C-alpha cells in the first residue's frame, strides 16, 4: 500500500519533469532571442532596422534594414497559400467524401510521405526542376518568388490536407444526410453544408500551413535568389527572413551577428502571432461547437 | 474485382510517367553533353542578347569579401566602405550552388575558389591571364586571397611547433602540391617534435589543405595528435578567442575585434576564378568588365562579346 503511494508520487514527478522540459525549452529560446536581439535592434534603431530598405552589413558604416525581407517573407507565404490552399482543401474534400476506399489506401500514405521529405530535398528538386522550367517559360533567371511559392505550396500541402480532412470527417453525418434528404446532390451537400460546417478546422490547417511556409529555410534559400529587394514581378528574386539568417550566420561577426539574431526575433514574433490566431480560431470553434 | 483495377491502373500510369520522365531527362543530358562538345566548333547556340544573371555569395563570406575588394566592387572613400554589388544579383551561400546556377543558366556569371573549379563551368581569363595556380603564385592573376590561421599568444608548445611546420619549406611544399600558393620563404622544418594535441577549427575553404598539412606533420612528428573541425571563418575565430581550440582558420582577413585578441598568420594564397556557362562564348574579361558586371553597369552579354 505504502509502496504504491511512493510509486505514485515518483511517477507524478517524472511526468512533471517531462512536461517542464518543453516549457523550459520555449522559455530559454525566448530569453536567448530577446536578450541578444532587442539590444541589437536598439543599437541599430528600431525604425531603421524594421523600416530600413538597405541591408549591407559589411559596408563601413554598415546598414541593417530588414523591411525588404519582411515583405519578402509575406510575399513568399502568400504565394505558397495561393498554390497550396485550393489544392489542399479540395484534396481533403476528395479524401474525406469522394475517394473510393481502395484508392484512399494509396493516396493517404502518399500525402503523408510528402510531409516526411526533408526540406533540403525539396530545395534541390526546386533548383534542378522548377527553376530551369521557370527560366525557360517565364523568363528571368529562374530563381524567383514564383519558384519559392511553388515549392512551399507543395510543402504545406500535407499540413493543410491532414488537418482539413480530419475537420471534414468530424462534421456529423446528419448534416450530410439532411442535405441529401432536402434534395441536394452529393456535390452540393458536401460543398454547401459539410465544408462550411468544418470551416474553423480548415482554417486551422491553413494557419498551420502559414506557419510552416514562413519558417521554411533550406528549400527557400536554394531557389529564391535571395536578393535584398521588394520583387516587382513574380520572376524577380526575393530574400526571406529565414534565408537572411542562414545565408550569413556562418561568416558574421559582432553587430552583424546580433542583427541576424534580431531578425530571428522578428520571425519569432510572426510565429507568435500565428500561434495566437490559431488559439483564437480554436476557442471560437469550441464556443460555437 | 472492379475496384482493384483502378489503383493498379493508376500505379501503372505513375510507373510509366516515371520511366518517361527519366528517359527524357537522360535525353536532355545527352544533348547537353553534345552541345558542350561542339560549342567550341560552332558556338552558335549562345544568345548574347540575354541579360546577364549575376551570381554572388552572401555578405560576410570570405570569398565575397576578397572578390569585391580585389575587383573594385567595394568602393572605399575615406572611412566608409560600400559594397556596390547590384541588388538584382542572385545570392547563394555555397560554392556548389554557385556552380549549379552557372552550369544550368547560359547567361550566368559567378565566382568560386580556384581549388573548387571543375569542368561543368568555364573559368574566364582575367585581363588575358588564365586562372591557374602558377599565375596566382606569380601574382599575374589579379583575383587572389590569403588563407589565414589565428591563435592566442599563449600557444601550447606542440601547436607552436605545428605552425612552424606549416611555414617551413616542407609545409609550404604540401600547400603547393594541393594547388594553392605558398607564401613563406622559411627554411626546412627542424622542430623539437613535442608531444601533445592540437585542435584546429574554422573555414571550410582552408580545412582541406589543413588536413593535408596535419597528415604530413604527423609523419614527421608522431607524438602529436591534430584534430580538425570544419565550420566557417567566424566560428573558427570565435573558438580561438574562447580558447576552445588552439588554432582558428579563416579564408579572409581578420576583423578588428578579432585582431585585438589573436595573432594572424597567412599560410597560403588562393585564386578566385570568375566562371561562366560552358556555352558562353566569352573567355576573357578585364577586371573593369568584371566590376561593371557586378555593379550593374553592364547588363547584357552583347556589350562584352561581339
């Protein structure tokens, strides 16, 4: 009896420790980022850092303006959504409502496999296949906003498909049967009753996709061209916040390095906003649900 | 039974498309190969009216630092230095990716370490001088940079002996044998062969030759153990300053904050080759032309190749 009690408290301690580990990691990363990044931002000047359009860290005197990269990250993410969201949601609808069971056995693992491919492989695929195709058919040098958007669009598919599909499956069957009973066709029942009912779940999938797209690094750095500029067309090159960090981390020193960590802070704030909106969507769906 | 036919059919189509894809890609490779073989004979398939795709390395890269300084893309005016590299330049953080970009794009130009040069791209002459180790050594080839090592003043006896070896005629011979250029005129190595371990950390440009040097040094001093870790110039300097390693390697000159704490020694020189696509008819550029291309004054190949 007493032995059982001791075991109980001991195990409670173990679980507490494991729970603490992940929280501690988040807290330590926050402390590291903000302690290193905020002083650097202050040294450079907040408005000059966030609003500056000139990034030349090795010049004397140097300039550290990341405005073009913030815009770059937003453009690339938006481009990925334009390609990934329609394909992802329609695939999820197909998998959940229209797909024959035998085909499902092939398609579902295939979409999951997409999530398991390392991002550097996506990058090489983009560099070897998509960049030359764009150079041939759209002009420019190929390494572009368009190339990054296409590859990221493919990369966020598994996230959007997975989350959306389970959201669609969670809609009670009675909605569908009700729509059918009122005389709607199968397609109409699915797109007019089930899809609207699973709206918040699908939205959650899209938000997760945004998170993945904005944080992606290795694939983007190979195919985006990485010019510090606001692209004027989709065949122009673009540099994202993540690409800026990974490009220059290896050789940077002093304030340059701190400026890169500050770039990380900006990225972190973006991710934080995405996570918060994710929470908001979740709580709203619970209130309604 | 009927339901099984569909997935099988799809699988079969996928397989076929894979074979078809592979077939067409090998065809492409074949035609590329033949076109590069015949390029010297006909040279008709290069479209000189194309916009030049400028490929550069990231800010802070040792290769870029040396390149912009030597070509005059870096403009010094009193205390200010401004890197005038055109903003539309594709920026890449590895030598391999530069080669891939130039190899696949007729209109591209890039620059890489002479040691990394291979047949997939074409190195142009600079002011009529070919990019070879001999020309870097004689100083005729204008674009070259130092390979540096740096260490704290309290260097261990064995590490000091290793540095002596690198700068001796024996060590410099190893450097020359590997295609780099020697810098020291010291006599043969005559060290005391002390016992101990040396940890060397730093630039991936320097580490291949450093490994050869360590091998040769261990052959003459079997008491020593040399451990080399490859990362990058800045990491090497930081490790040397934090004393987590004995010797740091850098493919660039040391920054002021690094010089305050470390002693800098140049152990070798390396050339930087300006490379273009194999189909490109251009095979000679002046330093001013390279500068004009990288600062965005020259934007199409027809301004250079007639």
